[in-house]
C-alpha cells in the first residue's frame, strides 16, 4: 500500500510539474528558463550585498568602541593645526622702507619683486594659491636688506676704496706677472697654453698668500656654487632675525635666490673677458684709435685667432670695396683704402705664418746681432730720461758710476745755486738781507760735492787732473761759490765718459744700448726723438733733490748741554689757518744747568715731528730701528679720541728720545733735539713732498716679490695715499723693480706734478669728497637701477646673452688693446720708455683675458668688501676654511712638509 501511494504521489508531482512547464512555455515562450535563472541570481546577489553592508557598519561601530576603550587620547596639536588650516589667511603687512632713502628703496623693491616673480612664483603657483608663503619670503629678504643698509651706514668706506681695493688689484697683477715669468722660465721655446698659465697663477697665489688659494672656486662650477651657498648662509645668519633664520625652508629659498639668482649671474658677467673688453672700449670711447697703435698691436700679437679675425674682416672689406661702381674722386679714395687693407692682410698673413712655424723673432736680439745700429750722441743720452737710465745701469756695471753721478749732481747744483742766488737778489731789492746765510748754505753744498766725489776720502773717487782739484779746493777756501764753480771739472768728466773705451764707446756695443734703442723706438727709425723734451729740468728728481737735502740739513744752532733736558706734551688743540685745519701740540720743556733752571712751552704740529724724525734717522741710521714715530692718519684725523691717542704716543716718543743712554750713544743728536724743542718757529729740513712720501721700496725682512703689495706700504706713514698707490701700481704694471732708483725718483716727480696739477694740495680732501659721492644715495640708487635694467630690461627677465661669434670677440680684443695704447701719454713713454710702456699695458690687458683669473679678482674684491662690512667677525678665517679644500693648498703644504723634514731630523 505504502509503495503504491508513493508511486501515485511521484506521478502527481511529475504530472503537475510537466503541466506547469508546458503552460509556461505556451504562455512565456522558450526564454522562460533564462528569465528564471536571472531572477534567482538577482535574489542571491542582493542578499549578499545586504549582508556585506550590514557587517561593515557593525565592524566600524565595534572598532570605534575599541578605540575609545583601549587607545590613549590624541595630541591637542593636531586639532589645532587643522583649525588653523581651516581659518582664513591673515593679511601680512610689509613695510616697504629699506634703506631710509626713497630714491634707493623704489628700484630695490622692484628688484625684489622681479626676483620673486621669476624665481619663485612661476613654480609656486602650480602647487598652491596661498600668498602667505611668498609674503614671508619677501619679508625675510627685506629684513636682510634693512640690516645690510644699517650696517653699511656705520662703516667708514674710505680705507676700503683708497687702500684695500688698490692693494687687491696690485697683488692680483703681481701674481699674474710672476706666473708669466714662470711660464717663460720653464721653456723659452714652447709657448705655454692658457691652462698652464691658470695653473701656474694659482701656484704663485698660494706661495704669496700662504693660507688661501681660490683655484677650486674659480675653476670648478660645482665648488663655486657650494661656496656661494655657504657664504649666503653665513650672511643670512648675520642679517636675519633668529626666528627667520631658524626657518629652514625659508632660509634655503632665500639662499638659493641670492646665490644662484643674483650673485652667480653677476659674477659670470663681471668675469667674462669679452664683457670687460667691451667695457674698456666704452670707457675710452672718446679717444680716437690711431693707425700706428693698430699696426703695433697686429705686429706684436701672438694670438693666431686675433690675427685671423682681422685678416678675414680685411678680406671682407676688400671684397665689398672692389664691388663698388664709382667714378671721379671716389676712385682714389677707394684705391687708398684697398691698399691699406691689402697691407693689413699681408701683415696678418706674415705674422700667422711666423707663429705657426714657431720662428718667433726677438727684435732686440735681432738688432744686437745685426750690428748696424743708429748712433745716439752722449749729450743726447744725458738729457733724455729713458736713455740715461740704461747708460746709468751700464756705468754701474763697469764701475764708472761715480763719474756719471758727479756730472748729474753738478747739473743739479748749478740749477739750485742759480735759483738761490735769484731769490737772494730779489730779497735784496726788497730790503731783506740774508746774504751770509744763503752763501753759507751754497758753500756747504759745494763742499759736500767736493768731499763726496773729489777728495782723497771719496770712495769711489772721480779721476781728473790733480791741478783742477787743487784749484777747486782753493776756490772753495777763499771765494764765494758760484753756479759755475765745477764747470771745468765737469767738462773733463764729460770728455772722459765720451772718449774712454770703458764707457760710452763700449756702451754702444752692449746689449743695454740695443734695449735703449728699443725703448726709444729707434730700432727701425734712426732719427732720435728722445731729446725733444730733454732739458735741465728732467734731472731735478735726483741731483737737485740731493742738493736741497744737503742745503736744508745745515744748521747753525749752538751747542748746549742737554743731559738735563726734559719735555712732555701738556696739551693738544685744533687750529684753523687760512682754511687749513691742523692739530697743535703744546710741549713743556724743562732744562736744568749747574747754576740755573729754565722752563718754556713750544708748539709743534705733527708734520714738525715727522720732519724732525726723518732728519735724525737719516743722520743717525741706528735710530731708525729704535725710534718709531706714531703713524699718520689721512682721514678723520681731527677726532678728539685720536688726538689723545697720538698725544700719548708722541709723549712716549719724546721720553725715549731724551733718555741719557740715547744721548750718549749719539752725541751729535743733542743739536737737533735742542733745535726742535727751542721756543721758536721750527724750520723744516724737508719739503712737503719729501715729508709725505716714504721710500718707494721700504726695507722689509721678506722678499717683496713674494708678498702682497700692501706689505710694501709703510704703516707709519700714510698721509699721501694717492701718490704712493700710483707709484706701487706703476711698479706692478711696468715691472720697474729692476730699474734704478733714479728712474723711480723721476716717476715720483712726474706723478707729483700730475696730482698737484689735477687736485692741488687738497688731494686727501678730494678723495674724501669722492668717496662720499660714491656712497651717496644718488649713486647707490643709480647702481641699483643699472643692476635692475641689466637683469630685467623693461621689467622682463633678460634672456641668456648668446655667446658672441669668436671672430667678433677677437676683433674686440684687438680694438681694446689699440684703444689702450692710443691713450698712453707721450710723457710716460719718455720717462720709462716706449717698449716698457707697451709691455706693461699689454700685460694688464692680457690679465683680463682669462675667465678664471677674473673670477679670482671678483672674489677677492667680494671678500674684502665683507671683511670691511663686518670687521667684528672673523671673515678672514672663514674664507680660509671655505678655500681649504684647494688642491694647490694641499700641494703647498706637502711641499712645506718635505722641505722642513730634513731640518727637523737634523735637530
């Protein structure tokens, strides 16, 4: 039964199921199966999604409960930062005042604005629209500029502009000159390359500077950028408030802007040789280039690139002129131009061929070997400055210098005696009688010449006939000296120099004679041009100066006992006499004799002390190492604190001078001391110029060629800075150290006349006024505007200037050298020689043709500027550390260790 029921039930299910399927197919068609499967899938998927969302919500609630139950609370800083970020940016007010001068602040603000726009904003706005960061950078820059301006106003810039810059430039030129000499000494036949010169330059620099060498900064762009970054970071530390400096992001941005956006482009431009050449031409644009100077440059050029550039330009001009269709008078003009260009082209081709073949010709050696030279008479040599120095050198080599110096001294005596007698005659007409005093001075000068050159004690002695010497001695003993008293002996000395084979005849066969002709430009032109301006005045530098010295040093003071003499400066004051302001020192003098005691006051200026010091140190050489006179001060020498310090130093000088030991060591010193301290107007034994100018090359313990130019400046005397600076620069430019002192004295006199003709006796005041003008707001504003217009012309960042074509740069070099030679005055050529003048000018020009060396000079100026601006900080030690990785410095230290090792082992 059960089985039957189950079977019936299964049949009913299958029946009903089959019926449902048949009815579904009839009703919905054959796709009913697909619809049913789709409905089932949607049901299952929907249930899965609902389950997933419900589980996620429950999980988040559970995790939140766990966080509050088991984790510590968050810091309050994060919510505060979120709140600050949600707030609106506050407006930052910026004070646009920077230097206190509106004329400077306006262009300076524009520079800041352009710098931010072109170096920061163009990329910052791609990240954020927030202006606060830019305003913060601007404020930081302004704070630095405000501090810089404030510091600049507190500095006295006169020593920097009058001494430091000139010293740095002169030292740079000295290093370059010595580097050239080293290159020449290495191999006379092979010409050193520019790289060899640069390497040698930095070798010489480390030998001279000892503690620093700038080769890495000047030759490696990577090291240069690192140096500028370090330097800018130090400046920001000094100029920014501590809060701004501690903001690293802000500091790095400002540092990069200053280093890469301002300093590096400026240094690149200032050190570019082509830029310097264009600037030289622009500075002397008013002078006309002459044909002679141009052809000299072509003939002297050793740069094939220059010669090829000039030759190609000449060929281009020739092609243009030949293509012209002209008639009439224009034909002759064009023919002349064509002939000139053909000649220039021929000279260039010849010079290029000679340089490429390596057969360079030394004109002096060629003329010396050729043997046939023009003759310069002895009388012409004696009145020409350039010729005389070479003849003087030859006479010193042969031992005949006493004859030449005697002839020159007599010439000086004659001029001085004539002047003194003319003054005496004019005073007699005015009723003033000083006959005996003047004649006594002349007699003393004549006796001095006799004793120095003609007496039996003279060494070396001038050899002339004995009867002439005896006649002169008798005249000096019984008659008043006249300007012509030495004429007979001078004539004999002249004939001796002219005819004796040891002197003038042999001089004409010597190499010095050929060099003299080269300096006179007479190797090709036999006509003598050196004596055009050769008159007696040319010799006032040496003979007359020495005679004036002997005249002024004579005194007629009585001999008193000064052992019990005491003096001290009791007071100081400032006087004004006819517009001249000077300090006056009141000296209280006590003199005790056996039976009496005296006291008086006398008044002396510092120039009196200086004159007195010069006189006694010349007469008593041992005093120069014992007595040290306080130094002069050119500027601000009326300051009360300075006068008190000088009073104290002068007192110490007097006390040392008046010690019994000093008097016993030099008994004749008492006469000079009493004359100085006597209650009367002090009669200076030196002229103003002699008092103000120290020896050109003071004695130093170190080799002057291996030290800075400033090491040759006498620290105790710095009154006539312009003259001494010009003398030292001429020493470096024209390499005058090997020349005789007579030439130096002539140059000194020439510069003295030039300075006095230009500025009068107020040169120092003129310098003060000029420095004040250079640092005035108007000039500073003009410099800022020039900087702005150079880097942002019309308010747009200047594009990188494309490098000019090599041929154009080479022709610019030729034009610059031609301009420099054209402006050299003939007076300078007559003093030091045409050849020396050309070599000196071309040496200076060649120094500027090396980018690495120009960079070194720019960095030296920058370092000096910062040392002057921040004297209280040890910038010199900082720069030494920044340059300590120099390869040349490491080589130099290893060399020192190698040389010092044997001496240490011996010890």
